[in-house]
């Protein structure tokens, strides 16, 4: 099936999603309850809720530490699981929207029984970092309808259900992030082995671009035998975040933080997030907790080879240039950061 008109697009949604469509997805005009700060409905019978915001990020870029500090705010609730990965994974693996909305709905329902006014003031955050960069499951879903590339990404589905949500995204120098990610998950390795994987991954990605679209090369499930191919693609920040804009989100709904700044100005950066979410700011003492120590993994691994760093810096340079132009974060200016 080829999409030519909006009605064709609705039909395609219907085919792909089958009977379990997300609320507000062009079929149901879902109305959230105004007195709740968090997007909830079916109150008071059986509260269902979406998260009010998404904390999306990239592996080894500080998302866990950021989340642990965000939930120190009295108006942000800690809901388990903090990373349901619903939109990018479990939605495609037999988990339905009732499952997802009850993750948040159950919390607000239980709180409303004892503290109804408190429940109205709090918000929940979906901290699934993969939401911004994982679209692999879409390719086999759309392929039966004649598509090599999916016409819609996961963020389009989120936009249709949550047009007013906000996105908090944290990034890190892509070269350094990739090496940290590799060493965290691939123990008992060496800089030399990493370099061999990098050379192979960069070559395969460039070859892919000669025959396929950027979207396919960034998101399709290919070259899984290379230990760094996915990690290489994850660092294309501008391409990933730009999909939010392509889906229809405004720039004022997207806040991008740098791990490098967050680590040295944590209090200021956290209050920046709180203001972005429409919450009151907190003092530095309010944001200190022994229960949630900093979550940065300080791995003891050998330094990256210079040739690996140079190869990765060269690979990321054009993407970093686009990122600097779009979000005023320039990782080419000082590639050693």
C-alpha cells in the first residue's frame, strides 16, 4: 500500500496497529482532565495516564543520573518501570496501550485515593532513553506494505497521541560517548579491538549510504555482527533529534543538555529543566540525596587509540556541524571535550 492521501495514511495506521490504536491517533479525540497537571483521563472511574514528558538520551550520556536528580523534585513522581521502552520496543511485542497507560494511571489512581489534591499537581516522566534513537522494529512492520523505509517513525506516533508533551534530551561528545558505551558493555576487550570494529563500522555505514537512504542506514537492523555499528549510529544526534521537529514538535518543546555542562553545573542545569517543565526551581540542598548518588560509571579501561579518535572525529564532524547549527552545541569546536 502506497500512501498518497491523508485517508491512505489512516488506513496504513489501521493496518499496522490493528485493533490496538493509541488514543488520539487520528481516530479518538481524547480529552485530558484539565485539573491534572499530568495528562490523565477516565477520572475518577479508572484513571489512565500518559507521561507528561520524555527524558530521552543516548547510552553513557548521563540520562540515569539526570533522572535520579529530577525525581528529587516534589512534583515529579517516580514511577516503575522508569524505562518502559514502550513506544520503540514493547509496543511492537504484544504490549498494548492499556499496559502503558496503566503504568502511570495506577500511580495517580492510588495517590488520588488518599491525596487527591497532591495527585493533581504531580507529573510523571518516561525515562526511556531509546525513544529518541531506536526505530528498528518499524521496518519489518511496514515492509509488507511496500516500504523499505517506514513512512512514520515512533515519534510520529507519540506526536499524534501527545502533541503537547515536552522532550528533555542529554548528549555527550559522540566520540567519547561511543568509547565509553563500548567499554561498559564489552568487557575484557582492548583499544585495538575497538579500533578494528570502528574501521569496519565506518566503512559499512558509508557503503550503506551509497545504496540506501540515511533513514535506513541510521535505523534499520543491519550489521548486527559488528559490536559498534549501532553505537556509531546512536551518536548522530542532529539526525535523531531532528525527527522530533519533522514529526511536528516545536523547538520550545525540546530541551537539549550537554553532559559536559551538566557535570560541572548540575544545580543550574536541573533548575533549567524544572523551568522548562513549568515547575518551581529548587535550592542546591533540595537536590542532594544520599539515596541517589551520582550514577556516572567510572570505568577503568585503557585510553582510546589516537587513530580511533581521529577516525571517529572525522566521521562525526559533518553531523556535529549540523547539530551546532540546529541546537548551538558544537562538538567540533573542542573535540577533546
